[in-house]
C-alpha cells in the first residue's frame, strides 16, 4: 500500500496565491488512484501556519479511516454469518493528549446496525472480532487509546 501527500499551500512570505485558499492544505493520492484533500485549522495568531478549514484535518481522516475499517469488518462478518444486515453506521468520539505528540487517548465507537432478525449477540461478536483480530486501524490506535464500543440494533 502506498500514498503520496503533497503540500498545496502557499509558502509564507512569498505573496503567491494558491487554488486551495489555505496555507496548510495537502492533497493525498492513494495507491489505488484516489485523492483526498486535508487542511489545517485556522490560526488567528499566525495565519501562515494555519489552514482555512476547507477540508478535514489529518487526524480526522485517521479517525474516519478507523471507523471505515471497523464498519467494513462488522458488515462483512455479519454477511458471512448469513445475517440480513441492511445498514451499519458507527459514530466515533475521541480525546487526544494535551501535549505533543497529540495521540488519541480515548476513542468511543457507537454502532447502529440495521437488519432483519439479527441477534444482539451476533453484532456484539462481530464488533469484538473486528477490534480483537481484523481491524488494523483499531488495533494500532489501541496502543495509545482506550477504545470502547456500544451498539444499537434496529429491526428493519
């Protein structure tokens, strides 16, 4: 797997303009040929060091990728178990360290699984399997963060 990340912002003091409208904008191009824009938070004290809030922050994309990784696992595990899963949403909330490196210290994942006739125990098992065995992102982030989960099961 590979990814190239390029700074698209304006170098401080050059007077140059940028199409991104941000001094701290980055474009990631993945090995599969997809692109993702990232931007920093605005910095009122030092605008040249801040972004323009035009795209997700890099650490937000880490959190989003983790949610995608575990949701993928949960759906796949349920489908492989021949469960009639029709929807899966996971809301992630997190806390980060106060000082650098500002790693994630707490992450809570709340899953909402929609389907027909799915036992709560099957959802609980799928989430546990994702977090204990399959989701690389969750397992990596678990080295610095306390990761907790909850879920709702909606019959539909």
